[in-house]
C-alpha cells in the first residue's frame, strides 16, 4: 500500500499531522507493507525567494487578525505540537518561499533520505532557532540527513534542479482536489485532509487495506520472450 | 505515472526487456513524469544459496533440451541482446539463487541507487566474467552503484535484511497474475509481459497516459486543522 503525503515545511499542521500519521501507522498491523512518499505543496507558491517575514506579522497583515488573536493561534498550535511530544518555539518563527526546500526534498527522495530531511527541516523550522529559508541552514540539514554536501549544494545552486518534480507534485495535488495541507492519499483511493487524530489514520489504513481491489490488468502487446519458473526462457513461435 | 517492473537477474529477457523498455520510455513525451520501480521475482525461489550451475547444463538436465538445442537457445538470446547494443558472454554463464541480489536491490532502492545496481548486476551476469552469485562480486557491484560498502555488507550478512520486501514483491506479482518475467505494470492498470519490442512500450505508455482515470478520492475523517493557500492555518470549530 502506498501513502502519499502532500505538505509544506511552513505548515504547522503538517508538522503535527506527520507525527499523528506515524503514530497511527505504528498501530497498523500491515505497516511493513506501507510505503510513504512525501509530496510537495507550497502554501505560497508566488512568494519571492529570500523574502522572509515573521509568522505573527503575516497573520496580522495578510489575514486581518489582531496581534492577540495571532498570538493565540500560535499558542494553540504550539499546545497541539507539545501534546504530540514535538518541540515548538513560541516566537521568532519566520515564513518564506519553500520552493528550494521542496527541491532539496526531491534530491533526498532520489537518495532514499527524504523522510530524514523532512523530519529535520520541520524540527529546524518549528522547534529550533534555525531558519530553513537560509541556504547555509538547508545545506547543514541536508548533510545531517545523510546527503552528499556537494550534491545538495549543486541542487540549490541550479534553480531548475528538481523544479519540475515540485511542480508535478503540486499539479497532482490540484488534480486530486487537495487545496489545503497536510493531505494524505492512500493508494490513490482514500483522501484524508488535515492533521487528524492518529485514530483516524489507523481507521483509514485498515479500511484501505480491507478494500484493496483485486487488480485486473489490461494486457498490452502479444506474446513475447519471457522466463518462467516452470520452464526455460521461451521465445514464442510466430 | 508509475511503472513497476518485476524481473530476475538470472533472466536474460529481463536484461534485454529493460533496455527495450528504456528505449520506449525515451520516446514517450511525458517520460519526465514516469517513475520506474524495480520489483523482485525469483525464477527459482527454492534454489539453495551458494549452489550454482552452468546455464547450459540446467537447460539440458532440467528442461530436457539436447546440448545443441541449449546452445542454440543461448545463441538466440545473445543475438537479441547484441541487437540492442548489449554485451552477452557466450559461455560460462552460471545460474543460482538470486535472493541475496534482490535483498541488496531493496537496499539500493532505499538509497536511490536501485537502477544503478540493477544495470550493473545484469551486465556482470550476462556480459562480463563476473559471478553475481559470489558475495565479493555483489559487494563490488554495490560499491560501484554508489552504496555504502559497510551497509551493503551488513545486509548480505543478515539473511532477514530486506527479505520481507523481496517476498512482498513476489506475492504482489502473483496477485497481479504474473507468472513469468519481465513483467511490466503501468499504474496498476496495464500489464505487459515479456521482452517486447520498444514500440509496444511506447504504445502502452501512451495508452496508459491517455486513459489516466480522473481520480475521485473517498474521504476519511471529518474536518481537521489544515493550512490552505487562501488563509491561515485553520482549526475547524467543533
């Protein structure tokens, strides 16, 4: 079974939802047969690279909250994170373009280190005093995740490296009807939106497992040379 | 789109079919949006580790061919390989248990080096005078594919490392009705058996692309906290 998770590093409910999903997955009997893939989603795809702002200021200026309301929202998220055992820094948190982080996460995917880098990037952004919008921080995170430092640097230096992969993920999110994150897709059959309680993930995994369709493949091409366990490698006689 | 290819290192039509598929893929307009995954399939799942035999002897003893027929079969495969630009050694080729190679290919998958290792293993087995049934050769191939040597050694030393992943692939092949390899599955909707000409792969890719279903996901779970591009991170009011 395959679970795809669309998320953004700048999204606190993605940070929390990832851990809630993992707790649900840990309780799922067939967890060894679940493959998890992280997919890119930018909350602000138009944001210019390098332009960062304080999260509190964005909540006030862009979404019309009072400073008190904004602080209460952050405190609510922090309480939810802490209830899951996650660190959460209460102030100084920035937001900015996450495009480069997503490109780097695609390199990490290609190198089998995607979950490692994503976990470190979330922690840096939400729990530590490190800006994921700073290239030196990103390079340090890449190295901590086990990526080759030169390869990570080359990806960050080339704005088109893995850019198509980020855009393809975002196009797929749109095709699947996802307009907010985190968004979890099980075997392209079930969708789960938001940082749900872990029980919801357990239930969804069990449901998707039980309902696994018996796949009947349409056949393309005629007979062709193949090797089978019950005979040598046969070439069909035309 | 996702293409899964079930194959065995000991299967010459898998070696040839891989290259024919890649030629077809290279002609496919949406090739950048195709993800290829290699899956395990043992032609002889019961074969004891370490017990190798000459391929010609197996064709004679197990499949009742005369020595001349067996030599003609090998020559036919060699001609097909060479027509695709692949090397093929005409004699001395061994067969044996491929379970450890498949386990190592799963490590390579986890590290983003699966295609590299598979390509090298095929070449060693079919074109070079190297036995992929020899642990030292496997370790050398792993290093050439960019894997960490210590990690590869640890996997080979532990017979259960990635063993479940090999068996899960084989179970899925059976569920999908594959009883010979290579077996290509496009988006779990189309199946292509055997080392087909590359045009068949182009046609299959185009068909699967055109027929991509509009996925409608069933929803699991109620409203939950999420972040959307058109607002802050909202917690639904219960």
